[in-house]
């Protein structure tokens, strides 16, 4: 194992964590440490991770204590704290100025983070920077059923504050609701607020088009708030389970021409640092790309960037540990990322993309972040095989082909 001056400390237990740990292992040959809530999942019993189970991982004082204990146990190393979920990123921002001196938490201040991740405020900023977004209505509980919408159904309905939303889970909850009419919209709002959710809900026009109209833009801004990497992914397929809807399943990287400059100006003007991730959809009605939200972290599909040749761990280390002056890279090469078996990918993606998918597979320009040679213990391979086979069942059950 390579000797380094730093150690990655990751929080979470999903594919986001594993993808970052794999990036660190590929670039530096080191094992990352991760705190997750459950003794299951893709990180559990991994050879490239020291995975530590902590049921109260999302509790503020517990999170803070875990960081401090790890930093004190490694006083001669720079500890890179990396949140791999919204709650962990907010905790890192909240406590970053109180961590031991050998800890780097590469996040913006909590006030700016709260502003950007509040979808109501985010859309105001989009208007300010000329970034298109769907027609939007901000709903507040006190409105009841007495409100008028400036667009027709079907409606998209989602929480303005995702962290608070999942703190008040309820039967039938979904990450994003697609609702066919006013009656179902009102019923959904009633359920959300009956569960105790305290914030606004975002109601939007539905932008037509299947999963392949989606894009994901991953950016990295250095410690001086200058954008240094922009990598656009063309989403060909998403997951469709109630809690996983919108999670990416197949991505091809593509050039970000015509889109990069506006997002770069936005990030630099607000003083953003670290990883950011935008969900975007192409609107065939007017030919514009419309932003849905910003994540103030790398997305769960972040390995599509590393797999395309732009290792995210290396980028972070060169900026925050080695303090190198990085050049701006707006990626242009094509590569294929998928977390589902090839047959699922070809069965559910539009046929117009199959020729390029096959060409990239033949060229070896394809990655599944979970399938990593140095992490191929027999028990893990069995669990991953079960995970991969599960996608056949999930897509048959939940995926409804668009007309």
C-alpha cells in the first residue's frame, strides 16, 4: 500500500462512498475509512475500505466525535472528510471550523449550502444567472388547497428541503412524485404535511421525455472558488423504485458545449468550493437544458467522471493537500458508465444509443464502479451478483416504458 500524507474519511455506505473509495485506491493504492449506518451494502466487507458501522452516524455530536477520534488517531496525516450524502455534507459544513487542525472538510459554509440546496432559492439564482429551469410554483402548508398553478398537469412535486423530508418518512413517500391531476397532487401534499414535514414543496411543470433526456453535470471548484473540472453525463437510464427514482443507472459522457459557461459563472460568483452536481433535463419543446437542482457534493454516480479518466480523488488531493495550481478541464471524451447488467441496460435504454454503447464496450471504455478487480473476495462477489440480478426484478416491476 502506498504511503501518503493524507487519509480519506468517508461518511455513508452507498455506491457514492464506494466510488470515491475506489478512486482513492486507483490513484494512490490506499484504503479509505468509512462510517456507515448499516452492516450491509456495497461497502460492507470491502477490501478497499475500513468500513465502520455507526447507527447514529447522522447525529451531529456523533459525527463530530467520529471525525475527531479518527484525526487524533492519525496526528501525522491530513484527514480528508468527505460526505457522501446530503446530511453528512451539512454536518461537515456545520462542524468544519471546530475539527482538529489536521482535518480538511472541503465544503462551503453552512449558510451558503442551505441557500443553494433550498430549491426555492436555487431557482431564484438560476434566473439571476440565466440558467433555465422548469416552470415552478412554491407551495406552503398554509395554502391548503387554495392555490392556482400557472401550468397544466401532469405535475412534478418534490420537497424544497430533502434532508427534512426524509426525517419525516411515510408510507408511499417518494423522492419525486409525478402526479397526473390536481386531485392526486392535493392528496400527496396532505400526506407529506401530515407526516410532519415542515418546509415548502416544489410543484413544477412536467418536462416531456424519457430518462435519456436527462443530463448530469459534475464540477469541482478549488479552494479559491475557481472551477477546475466540468464533466457532463448524458443519462440514458434511471432507476424507477419509489425511493430510488432519479438515481442514474446508465450514463455516457459527452461534451458540455453551450452549457459550461453559465454554470461556471454561477459557481464562481457565489464563491463555491468543492464538488457540485447538477441535475438537468433537455426540453424538446424549446430546445433548452433546464436545471432541477444542485447537490453540494459529488453525486452517487460520480464514478462516471473517474471512469472517463478524471479521477475525483486525485483532483481533491492535488487541490486541498498539495495546493497545486490546476488547469480548467471541460471534458470531451466519450465513455460508458453503468450500475446495471448489460442486458438490463440494452433492454431499457432507447435503441438509438445502442450502437455507441456497443462501440464503447468493445473499446473497453465502460465501467461499473462496483465491479473492481482488487476487491473481488468470494463473499463480496456473491453479494454483488445478487445486487446485479435484483435489477432485472426491479425494472420489470417499476419501469413503465414511455409511449
